[in-house]
C-alpha cells in the first residue's frame, strides 16, 4: 500500500525539480490545500497562449503536523484547517476513522451524520448561489462592477430574501452546533458513530427547519428560473463554447446510481456519459494520479489507468471534473422526487447528458439544494433518527483508513495510515479543487486564448477568466483570514522565455 | 448569536493552526488581560470569517478587529491601523469569501444593528500558510506592543471608567 502512495509522491517530484530551475517551487510530500489565487499565462514565441492556469498557493506541512498524532484527532484538526468547509473535512475524516477501525456506524448514527451533512450542503450551496455566484448570474455579467456584489444581489432579489438567506444559515448552524459544538471545532464524528444523539423532545424544531429548508430550496429554484432561465442571454452564455469542455466526471452515487453527498461508490463517466469506472474510496489511488508541469506549481489530477493525455478534452481525455456539474453527470438521477424534477428540466434545457458547460455548475448547485433539503425532511420524518444506539465501539487494530464525501465543491478524500496504537504515520488529502485543477486550467486557458493573440491582450480578460473559474467555486478558504479578507486576483503573462511581460491586478 | 452587546468589542480573527495567521487571536488574548473586565469592553476571538462575523458583531457600538495581513510592503510584525472604509469598494474576488466591509454593508442593508465604526489593527505576517501552532519570532514580538496599543484605544472609546 505504501508503495503506491510513494509512487504518487515520486511521480510528482521529478518534474518539480525541472520547474525549480526557473522559479521557486513548493512541493510538499503529500498534501496541498488552497490559498490565494493567481492566474499564470504563458505565451509562445508568437505571442499566443501556450499554457494558463489558476495558481493556488499550498498550505504547507499538513503531513508533518499530523505525524504521531492520534487518528481520533484528525476530524478536529482537518475541520480547523479550512474555515470554508469544516463540516466536509470533519465528515471525511470521521469516515476515514470508520474505515481505519473497520467499524460501521450504527443506523441512528449514520442518519444523524447524514442530517448534519445535508444541512451543511444546503447552507453552503445557498451561500454560493446568493452571495458568491450571485454577482455573476443574479445581478448579471453585464451589470456595472459596483453592483456586482452581495448588496447588489440583495437589491435584485429583495431584502426579505436576504434576511431569509441569513436566517436559514443561522438555523443550519444551530443544528450543526447541537450535534457537534462549534462549527469549526466540531466534536461530533467518532469511529463507529457520533458523540451525541437527538433527544425526541428536540426533534420538532429540526423537523420545522427541514420543512423550511425545502421551501427555501424550492424558492431558490424559482428565483433561478425567474432571473436566469427567463433571460435568453444567460442561457446562451451558459452554453457558450468558451465555457465548454468535454471531459470525464467523478462523483459519489448510491447503489441505484443516484446522487449522494455523504456516502456511496465513486463513479466516473467518460465524455460521452458512459460509465468508465465505479469503485470504493479505498481504491482511489488506483484511479487517481497527479502530475506536475514544469511551468506550474500546481499538481493536476487525472485518471491513472488512462495515462496523462494532456490538457485536452474529447474522447481521449484523462482529465476529469468534480463538483455539482460532475455529480449530476455521473448520477443516473437524483435520490429525491422534487430534485429529480428539477434535474430533468436541467438536463432537458441544456441538451441532454453529459452537460459539459462549466457555467451550468450554478444551476446544478440549485438542483442539489433541493435534494439536500428533501433528504433533511426524510431524515427528520424517520423514527430511527432519535434512537439511543449512536455508537459501535471499535475493537480491531487500526492500519489504513480512507474516507470520502462529496464536499460542496466536489469529491474529498482523506487517507490515514497509523501504527497499532492508532498514531498517524501517513496522512493524505485530495481536496475538490485539486481534483478540478486540470479542468480549471483548461477553462482559464480557453478564456485567455480568446482574449490574447500576437502579444495583444484584450481588455475584459479578468472578467472572462474569473467567470471561467468562479463556477467551479474553487476553494481559497484556508488562507483567507488574512486581510483584506478577499484576495486580489492577479494575472501574470509570461513570454516564451518565462519572463513576466505584463501583470494585471484587480484590487 | 453571541449575547454580549458591549459598547466596545475587540474581536480577534485568525486560524490557530496556521502559524502567523493566529496572530489576531494571540493579540486579543493579551488585550483581554490588559483590559481585565473594563466596563463596556468585551474581547472575543473567533476562527470564523465572512458572513459568520455578523453573529459576532451585531449589537456592538464600536468594533475593533485584530487580524493578520499580508501586504508584502512592510516587515513582518508591523502593525497596520486603518478604518474599515479603507476596504470599502473592494469587490469579491475570492469565490468563497465575503470581506469584512461587505459583511458590514450587508448587515446594514438588512437592518441589523451594526457597529458605528470599525477600526482594524492588522499585523503583517511572515508565514501564514504552514501548519503549526507557533508564531514566527518577528510576529511574536509584535503581540505585546500591539495589545497595549489596542487596549488603550479601546479604553478611549469606552470612555471614563473603562
């Protein structure tokens, strides 16, 4: 097992040394999370775009920090690393502990985890739809820059809706807090179960929350209809070739191949939509490899059995994407009825599956909100949710554990290896943005190619490339405490010798 | 929702696992010991950010934020001081983040009780990307002087008796 992991590391290390000749490269042995964003564009001798990518600085030292710590600490540690999706890390780590100790959570524990997880997905997606993607779609790509912000979104949808978004967010966080204490330091997941059950007396308020969540999700679906789909220009933009790539897709599905955020097998479909692979999390290394390029700091994931076929789309591609668009492409359908209706409309409007339009991620996110809310309703109606049996104690010796969930931004893997005492000897994460890195690079490159020719840079470059990567919702969360609180987007254009010939900064 | 509606709230921001990123938390703790319960002043720390800050700041009259900053223009440990207005007008470019200025603007738009003024003290970091629970020496040295300055500023806002 170790040999395979080592191989991933070594494959990455060799080209990194070449890159070092030109610029400082930070390649840590295993883990990379996300930080600031920067676009690097490399021109050829003719002044046309050769490569381009979104650079996200790495969070360093995760494995070193983890070594020797009790595996049970990982759900807390990993949820503290990232303030954007603490619940996703907490859950992936908890599932890795289940696997490490070879223990299945009790039925009640599983339901509690699923309730918390679906509530988290709903909240995080709502935040993106209204707050982060909203400026692009609810306010509109043609709106003046001064209006393309959160207050502009509220102006368009109304103050009451703004209040609703904030209130929903707060109530979901109360639910997460009920089971796990602080959102960023949750102490909910334990190998084989959860730390706290649901008292029957407290069920009614969560039932109420689930019902309101569903109203809210359906309302959001309507908002998307009214403001986006009724606008022919938006639909045209979604389908534009600039934002289209025929790649593979990856995501979790349940036994009936329906979309699942919390658990299931990983399914991969080809660019034509046929199933290419279906495997449990423990086999992720057989299917995912990482590659570095001499011109990039990033590692790009691709499908290992297919080999690296470049940043290309079409039948031969080994590039895959994760996140809402990918999940809707890998699933045969949604797991809940209203979400299924929304899904059918999505697929119908966009010309059938697989949907290759990156900007459709925004719509797919809304469809997923409906499933998350319906799942919350189903779970709070399930008498098993308030059971007392919330943990199965592990009895086996630990060695290797792999856990996977669908984070809001896509498939998230946690992999730990320990000694017999359960102390970490190896730790690896593959986060959603890493899975998406190659396709994001292709999107950035395509947008850049349309706007740079013969050394000439067309104005509007920043907006176009921003739209290209914003749809993926790449995670910059880990470093964003540092002021100014958002990260200025910086575009650097290099000539064929690698020298920076132009830098554009958007404050 | 956090209950205390002190007239002056000192709020330390940061991630306690990310090296220098935690400096705002360290400074806030020092400010607390210096203010030791001064009337009208509250000191809190949070690892949250963006919209989550709404819960923390609703109801306070004067807000003092203590955070890490990376400008690259000053040496590590330098303390930047500015009003939140300096951040207004910046739009979201990090896809999953809402800045402090925008969070305030949202709170006001929604009719929530937002602080009248916001002063930001931000310590220039050296390394906020490597996992660890200690500050680099340059940044560590800035903690006490920064805390003294902020405590004095908070007392000034809270008025006599603080």
